[in-house]
């Protein structure tokens, strides 16, 4: 079933008109209501009147994550704060988190986008869905919740964690749909076997997995283990949360709802538009958002895009799975982690910036683990074991309070961390994804 | 009355201790006393050597993290109660021992114990008053 056949199957010519009209509107809307955008446009010498159609989008300035951070908390909003009905927060590169606000219309938009996604994965109204994404400031749980409500599913809002209970809910209530991170799906399989359950007998037929990078081989493993269809969902809180793009049963790229989230793929250094199939940075313009519309937002995710009509009947373009990042962000258990956050913590603790390194690993059937190596330099060294352990604990505490996930901290000898051309390598990702 | 001690940060990896002693041996440095404190992940090696500055310099050249601290070396009579009497004097003054380690002199009736106090100045005053024999830095480095 296709949730919004009109928008999802519209032919490209007609869609261009919808997009052009929406772009004209959103450009004058942000120009009028959001001073930082007015400044951006004026600096570039673009007037809203210059934007006649969607093809003019390249005349518009980019928006980057720093624009959000610099205007913390509400500076980039185009709506007075009393009209914002819900606020979500995700981690920022340094210091301040990224804040997004939804008006009532935005929640509707989010519900619609998520309903399209869940439907695209193969759900039917009347199905039960177990939502294993975290509820709260993270957009995962509530995004799926709104979409499921909109679609008319029976929601089991399990949130993340408590694996034994998740499995009991599955066994007793028999939901057909599972939504969680892909690594959690595999982790639950191990737990299920320990409880004496055969994962192949589970009631889950369709999984909607996202919030972290995963590979085709991981998909095969999940599908074989649980005897289910594993689909990929893409989203980011800056744009709306989950529900920006979603795979259909053909698993041939993620359908992006381009009537509301207009995609471009650009060369990350030159900003030049890339052609169909070329890998570059995904840039998205929210064509209808009210609370915090973003013009040409640089996602830092590398993808390629194809415009060919899909076998499922949808005409929306499809983006590839995320092929990496243009910055050094890593996603650990669904949480965005930037090395600069760790740098901040170390600097605030000792007033010095020792060499450090993040190591992410994912052992078979387990969740991601983050380990942080910190080189012990003279400034932070003490001859007392007690003091060194206190230092280790303090780093650990501060990091988990900033990131919201636990990390192992290991103090290491100087020069342990590999340096290339004098610069230490900040991140080692050992996960096979 | 203070004795200089160097401390070295070591990861719990096989061969690291050997590397430290190797570096010191090559530089012709003699170890007078040593102790190793360890945790699951790392250890801290404390050394008293005949030439503190030189030892520190060569270890740093070899990329070790080296610290220097002042400790007190006390000659404790080698008989029952020798240590107890001394510690009692400190207890009354509220001075804490962060750590300590002992070594026995080649010939002689005294055991020598190295003490790291939280407040070294006050510890020395108290110990002097109690008539405890402390070794001078030169004495220990030249043992």
C-alpha cells in the first residue's frame, strides 16, 4: 500500500510545479520571519523574488549545523516560541546541542512523513508495531509513534532497552512490525536464544531499522536470524527526525519524500551539484516546515541519488544507504558523537588537551562500544594510583553526561595513539558496517 | 630530610617494566629502591635512583611520562614494634600516608621504609619531634 499515492507517485513534471510553488513560499517565509536567514540572503545578494522555481534553489545559501549552534537555542526558528508545540534536542559538535521545534503543522507533517515511511516498509493499517527507539528528546521514538498513530497501527511504545521485556512483549502481543536500531535487533536475537526462544519463530515480519549506519551484510544477517524483511529508514532531527526517506520491499534505495524534503547531492568541497548516481553530500531543503524550516541544509551524510521510477510504483527519487560522513561524526548506539565533544571534556577537566582517540567496536551480536584512550602526559600524571583513578572516573562521568551514553576510558602511555603527519587519528571505527 | 623519587606511568603491557630498567641500565643509573602499584589497566612505578635528574631525562627521551615527588626515608629499627611506634606518632597529628614501601639495607640493623605523606613538611616535623631517624637524600641516593 502507498500512503499518499498522489505525492509519492506524481510524475516529475507535475512535482516540479508543486516543489517550485513550495520553494517560493518557504523562501519568502524565512526571509520575513527568520533574521539569520535574511542576513544570509542579503549577504549573498539573493532576494526572495529571484527564486522563480525549484531550479533556482542553487542560488540559495547553504545552512550548516554551526548555524543552528550559533543561534542556540531558538535563533533559527521562524515561528514565535509560543507557537512551538514540541522541542527535540540532539547532540551538537561542541557545547550546545542542536535544538529543533515543531509547530502543530510540523507535527502533522512529521506524522505524514512517518506514515508514508512505515507504509513503504510494508505495514498495513491494523498491524501492531513495537517501537524500540528511545522516547524522549531523541526524535526516534516519538517520530515512529506519530507516524503509527497517523497510519492507524496499534502501538507498543516499548522504547529502547529492557531486552527481556521487549521479547516478552513480542511473544505475548505478536506485533508484525519492529522499529529499532539494526544493532539492537541483532543483540535481541542473542538474548532470545538465551531465553530459549527461536528468533525465526518471532512474530516480527518487517523491521524498520535506522539511526545508525549498517551494511548489506548486516541486513542479510538480521533477515536470516529473525526471518523478517529488514528495511532502512533515514532521518535527522534537523530536518524532521526519522521519516525523511525509507526503503520499500524492493530494498533498492530509500524513497525520499521530495515534495516536502527536497534533496540535492553536492560535492562537499566545491558545493557543485553532482549528477545522478554520483556520491556526494546530501543537502535537504524543508519545503513546508513552519517551526524551523531549513534551506539547503548540509547533512554531512554522503549518498548517491537516482531518479528512476521504482518497481513499487513510487516516483520519488531514491537515496543510497549512507556511505560515510564528510565530517568526523560517528554514530554510536544511535547517538551522534563528535570527537570535538571529547576534546571539550578533556579540556574542561585538566585545562590541558592530551592526545585522545575514540575507538568504536561492535562485537557480533552486541551493541556498539565506545572506548576513549587518553594519553597520560606529565600535567595529568600523579604518582598516586588513587588520583589517577579519580581522573579516569571523572573523564568517564563527564563524557557520559555529555553524550548520554557510557564509554570506557583507558589511560595510555604517551605516543600510544598513532599519528599520521603529526596529527593524531581521532576516530577508529572497527565496526564492520 | 626529603628524598627525591621518580614515578613512571606504565600501561599493563608485557615488557614495559623491562624497557624502563633497560633505559636506566644503558644510562648507567642505579636503582636504590622501587615499588610498583597497579590497577587493571595501568601501573605506576616509583623509583629512587642514584641520579634523579639524569634518570628523568633519559626516560622522557624514551617517551615515558615521568613525575618527580618528594618522599621521606625512615630507618626503622629491625625489631617488633619498630614501625608501630613511628606510625603512632603520625596518627596523633592526623597525617596520612599515601603509600609506602620498604627495603632492607645490604648490611645493617635497620629496615628502610619510604613514605609518601599527604603533608610532607608537617610529617617531617612530627617525626623529628618523635626522635625518628630519617635518612638524608644524599644518603639514600648513595646507598
